[in-house]
C-alpha cells in the first residue's frame, strides 16, 4: 500500500478529549496489523460543514460523529440511511467513492449486538421492553427494538412530554408510563433498559421498584461509568441477567471500522480491557 492509500478515519465532536473511540479503533488496527490511523478531531458546529467536505479530500474514508454534532450531521449528508433518518441522528459517516457523504447510525445496532452477546438467550420478541429515558440514546434504542420485533415498548421519562413526543413519532407500539408509575409495568418487562444519566458517576442511582422485576427480565444499563451501576446490582439481586453498557459503545464501532479499514473486527475481552484502561 502506498503512503497516500493508508486509510484514515477519526471521530469529530466537541469536546473530544474523553472519547474512547481512538483507543477502540487503535486497538483493532494494532490487533489486526492493519495500516491506518484513527484521529480525534475537535470541531465546532460552525466549522462542521467545511470539515466534512474537506476530510475526503485529505484521504479520509469516513468518520464517527459524536456530541454535539450527531443531529446536525443529518442536514449535512448527501445520503442518509433509513435507520439514521428514523433516529434523526448520525454517528458513522462514509465518504463514498462517488463523492457523496453518507450518514448512518449504528447506535441501535450496537445496543442490539451488545444484548445478544451479553445475554445470548435474549430475544427481542419475548415480551414488552421498558425503556427509561427519552433522549437521543433512547430514540436509537426504540428504533432498534421496533426493528428487532419487540411487541410493545413501555417508555417512561422524568419529563413526560418527551416520552409523549416519542409515542407520537414512533406510533402504537409505544406506551407512555408515568415516571411515578413504573411499578405498575416493571413486572411485565422482558427487557429493561436505562438510557437516563442516573447511576452514572456523580449522579445518584436510579430508584425503581425493583421488587417487581422478574428474574426472566434481561436488564441493560447504557451507562458504563461505573460498569456495575446500582440498577445492574439490584437486577442481579433479583436474579436477572444483566448487561453493562460498555458493549454498546464497542459494537456500534464495528460497521464503521469494517467499512473504513476493510476488516470486520471482534468485540472481545481484550478490546474491553483496552478501552477501559484508556
Ligand atoms: P442522551 O441524548 O444522551 O440520551 P439527554 O437527551 O440529555 O441524553 O437525556 C438524558 C436522559 O436522562 C433524559 O431522559 C432525562 O430526563 P428528562 O428528559 O426529564 O431530562 C434523564 N434524566 C436526567 N436526569 C434525571 C434525573 N435526575 N431523574 C430521572 N431522569 C433523568
């Protein structure tokens, strides 16, 4: 491979210093002995459009996009995948050979793959899902659960109007549950997902009526700092299979890496360790 053909990719956000993506992609590049570089880039909103048009001219095959640019990226792309359009945000950008900028969203894919790996017996269609929170992560997860065949999604958010807006948008499979009424539905849940910031380092743990949790419910927290949140500890006590949030970050990176660097990478313990120690 000549010098100019060395594949380049990276991650664009602001701030970007704490992004785990460079460690993640760097681990895979080293592990598979691939030529290539993955570079963190701090880009402001006002420069985003210029940077996105310039990167392919500099040899970039694509980039990840993170906060706060995920929604804005939709308006800057030439081609938007169905799932990115449904979620209303993009995290994986492909600079195509035909010159078009393609925006995809692999967050929901990462969520589903993490559940499949962490709880191999989990089935999307085994019963209702209870999703806590109604922000961007919740949107991606709802889209992926509907796509995977979950029959009903109960959504509960501290600010109910945001959950109502998701119900309006995504339709009758969603049922809004008052934040104070989670106890009335928790026992129906086959899948429970926390997408709120509660339980993250510096925030108090979620306080839920855990006594209603059935041991057959698979419980996932997308918070991964700490890895074992209060929610996961309580769920484990109730006999549930628990899945931590780190895997969603790792799995969402797979499609981009494969596209940019030409090899489908594995999500395994060595990757987890590399990302955790970064
Ligand atoms: P993201 O886009 O990363 O999902 P977000 O849009 O900031 O993040 O959403 C954060 C989620 O955490 C929201 O559902 C938020 O609830 P509100 O919509 O009521 O703000 C939820 N959240 C934050 N602090 C919370 C708290 N103290 N109790 C319950 N939910 C909380």
